[in-house]
């Protein structure tokens, strides 16, 4: 596969450009981490029943509410503006991204509700139907129904899901339970935001577009089996805040230093060349402004490392913190479920809560 900036650019979705209706796309729509932190501080101190196993304390992927000794309910929601122009693929991507948070808690999805906000007067009804169909097809692949939802007329097209799942309370995998000496495993390669930036400027090759779709519509199903491994201590998915942001959440929650070796981080083909040419989302810069002070960059890193480290990953991969003796089993689960790019990318160490990036 030859995915370079000089490869043949395509606009696979002409004449409809769904992304032209929105100011941002995919998980790049997220509020910047620094701003979000300030917003959440103003809402702290709410009701915290003892059954609430996971809330907003460590910016985890979903809420978890204990029902009984064998079952806990996982609840999450995710929605955003288009990252691609094809309505059907937009629906698939948004649904895959929303369901991922249940897998990131170690749970099994059971049901979804659709969130549909569309500029009805400007967007063809057929296109809206394709968005919804894309979401339905992903939910069907995950084995869950879309049992309801809510629709509104909106200035920008927005689609997503509320997703609920079940998990054994003993197998809930938070993002804050990493242990010193763990190895870090990443399930999908980085670079989705870079590819989306090139697509929006109509400079993405056909091969790059296919990479974008394949990555963002791959359900993070390994989360269920990973949660059953005793050696898996923490689990999260890498989405809008990029690998650096979500690794920092993991490190801060556990009070540890996360160490990532850049040479071991899998990247989608061609994204470094695209990033070097300036195909970077605005969210990448906002991300770095929010947490860059907590990232220690070693000498010898390529110029594109910072952009890719903070690149927003719509429907990104699972990030696993596991004991060294469990890593072979973790990688085998990824491989068995079709995640051949999964790799050990670093480790956790005792020390200040932060992130250190090595060449």
C-alpha cells in the first residue's frame, strides 16, 4: 500500500460533502482538555451513591453502576459532527466510537439509543437515512439493538449513541488502576486525525481513505476478553485527546509515570509524511496546549512526534496496562480478534504523575 501525499488524491463522496456542514469532525470536536477540566470543576460535588463504581473522578470512559454482586451497568454516550463525507460511513464511525467506551470498561454492550441532530432543510433526507443505517449496521455487528433515541433539527449534522452494557463488578477495568512496572499495549495504530485533515482538504489518497474507514469502524471487541485476564490492571481507549492525553489520564489516575517509546508506537501508513506537510487538525494543537507541560520529550524525537502524539483518534485503539507476565496473552487476544498492529509501546514507572516520551 502506497499512502503518501503524492499518491492520487480522491474525493470518494462527491458531490455531497457532509463535512462542509460542520466546523469540526469526529473526536476532534471535543472541548480542549484544559477547558474541559475547568468546566468539570464547576460541577464537582454532586450525588455519589455507593453503587456508583466509576464516575467522573478520573475522566474514565464510561459510568459504571453496581446492580448486584454479579452485574454492573455500564452507561456512556458519544456523538460528533462528520469526519468523512459519506453519510453511511459517518454513521458507522460514530456508532463504533460510541460503543468502544463499553469495551474499554471491559463490558459487553447490550443496547443503544440513537442521538440524531440534523440540518433537515439543507441535508437530503436520503443522506440522513444513510447515517442512521450506518449506525444500525454497526450495532447489528456488535449484537445490540438501537432501542430508541432522540432527534432534533440542528445547524450542524450530529450523530451518536447512548450505549449501555453489562460487566461483572470484579472485572471492571478502570483507567486509573495501572501498577508500577506494567507494560503498555496499544491496540490500533495512530494517525486518524491526520488522515481526516488531509481528507477535508481533498488531499487524501484512496489507500489513505480506506485506512481511515477500516480503523474507525473496527469495534474494540478485545476489551471483553482483556477484562477477564487477571494481569490486566487498567484499560482505556485512545480517542479525542490523543495517545498523550489518554496515557496521561491513566498515569494521573494511578499516580505513576507513563513511559512511551515512540519507535514502538504503530502508525497508519503515510501519516508521518502527511503531518510533516501540515495536515494536522486544530484539535491536536488544543490538546497539546492543555497537557503538553506534563509531557517530557526526550532528545532525538522526529519533528512529527508531537503532532501525532496529540492527534485526536476517532474510534481509536484500546490502551492496556498489564503485568509483564500477561503481555503475551494480551497480544494473543488482539491478534485473534484481527488487531494485528497491536504492540507493546512502553511501561509505567513509580514517580510523578506524567508522561515521558523516548525515541
